[in-house]
C-alpha cells in the first residue's frame, strides 16, 4: 500500500511539472473550445432533429415493408 501511495504521489508531481512546462496547458482555452463545440452541436441538433426523425421513421417503415 505504501508503494502504491509513493507511485501516485510521484506521478502527480510529474504531471504537475509537465503541465507547468507545457504550452498545451491552456485550460481556459480548452474550456472555451469545448463549450463552443457543445453549443454548436446543440444548435445544429435542435434544427436538424425533426428532419432526422422523419428520415429515420421513413427508413424503418420502408424496411418493415421488405418482410
């Protein structure tokens, strides 16, 4: 158990030092990208959902007629 704790602590320290030295640690930027992507997907989905539902229902109805 003690060895596992030491490994966890060392990995956390290594991750913190890598994040501090890395230029990819722009957390606010990534949060903004995720929020904007979520907003775009939600907006597009709300516009396209009725049409997609109609297409899916028509396809399933057509498949039901094959049997």
